């Protein structure tokens, strides 16, 4: 009897990702009603929702706990009154992107690598996003047709790595991504490609056959840095998306943000690291909150952050412990939090 051939790797999308994108919830009251939390409507900020509108895919909502006002996934996306507070030290450009803009959507902060703000679009609007005030309409690489950004990369032989960010680069159609990588393919000093994306976590339908074919065809080593802050963000669909991405040969890393009320306990952080690793994703960075206006209520004091990280290191093997860092505008790389303490004034 001839043995059956192994089943082909199944991509996780039961339907086209664009449809799931269009069906995202954009009304905070609708979101609360779906979760049985209509009584929380008085905590919503109309001003914050206008300035930075709610957007959250229904599949991500399905991972939230019904009836739980403290759900860690809900907290990341719900526009609340705390965002209206004006807190000294929290501004519009928390990480110095403005000073590092070179035109055409290119940001050059660190030696050897350049970041392309590919697009301002994202499938989810995280309330702590450090680029929630970024002028995407004036500075997006895809909107400019990639030409200026590619020319800037080509003109600087010190740039060996291109990082696609945003917004979220995977919000672009496959043919747009292919346009960019075909242009970069002719630059001999580009050696690596990195993607910073939240879509495989919040909208795993995006990891479809077209995206996987594009990744398979790239000529460089590819690193995909996904973004999950809590273990509950992983589910079987996300696991399948991670498996499909790994099958292209890409390395998968996770970066998280330390957030009050989301993951500010050793248990929550350990669960996140272990759950991500079970899905084939290694912890990379745990960021101390970037001090962007509207996000002060998420901040965990530095001393508490260091204690949490020490507790995490005492519980998990070293390869499962992310580096605890802060981004300081003008510095040549991410700064370990211990070295960063005292260099930014505490919030009042």
C-alpha cells in the first residue's frame, strides 16, 4: 500500500484577509457591546477616538474575555479618558523619528540599517503606539512609489539592512511589496531584510499563499519581528500563521511593550515568552514605554520594570528572556534600561 503524501502546509486564512480587514470594528461602543461591557461607555474618550480612531479585527476581539473590563487585549485598543491627560514628558515624537527622517519615508537612526515607513495603515490601532502622531500623509515610502527611498538606500553603501515598518508593511498588497523588493534586489550592499509587523498576530489571515510566495522568493536572509504583548494574543490561527512564516526560512522574533494593566507581572511576561516560543517565536525586546502623548497611563516605573525583568530572568532560560530596553532619541541603538535610568525625567 502506497503511503499517503504528507498534507501540505495549510495557510491560516479561511477567507481573504482584505475582507477581514474591512470588517474590523471601528466603533468603541460596538466593541463594548460585543463584550458585554456597555456599562463602560462612560470611560470612553471621544476626543481620543477622533484623533486616533479605534480599529480592531474581529478575530482579535474573539480572543478577549467576555465581561472582563480588565481584559489585557481590550486595554490595548480601547480609547479611554486617561488618554486626554496632558503629562509632562509625553510628546508627539517620543523616539526622535522627526530628526532622523531623510525623505521618501526613510528613517536613518542606526549605523548599517535604514527603516522604511512603508505605509501609515495598520490592522489594529494600539493606544500606546509611538507613531500615533506621525505625519504619514507627508512621509510614506509606498505613497511615494518607493523611488526616493530606494535611491537613498542605493546611495549609501554603509546600509546593509532594510527594515520595513509603518504603520504595518503587511497592510500593503503583495504586488506593492514585490515592487519594493525588486528595486532593492539590484543594490549590492543590501544584505538583509527585516519586517516589523503586528498583522500575523492580530490578523493572521494576512499570512496567505501570496505573501508566502513573496517571502520564498526573496534573495536575502529575512527576519520577521512580530509584536505580541500578552499570551492571550496567540491562538491556533496565529500558531498556523507563525508555522507558515517559519516554513519560508524566515527567523521569527517578538518584541513587546511593558504595559500597565496588560503584562506588568512576572507571570504575564513569562506566559508571553513561553507561549510565543511554543509558536516558534523567540523573545527579542521588551520595550519600556515610549513616552508618546496619550499613553502615560500605560507606563510602568523603571524600578518596577527592572524588578519584573529580574524575576523573569530567574524563572526562564536565557534564550526566553527578552532584552529590557528604552529607545532614547539620538542614541545609536536601543539602550538597556539599567543604563537609561536617569536620562529621562520621570513623569509627574
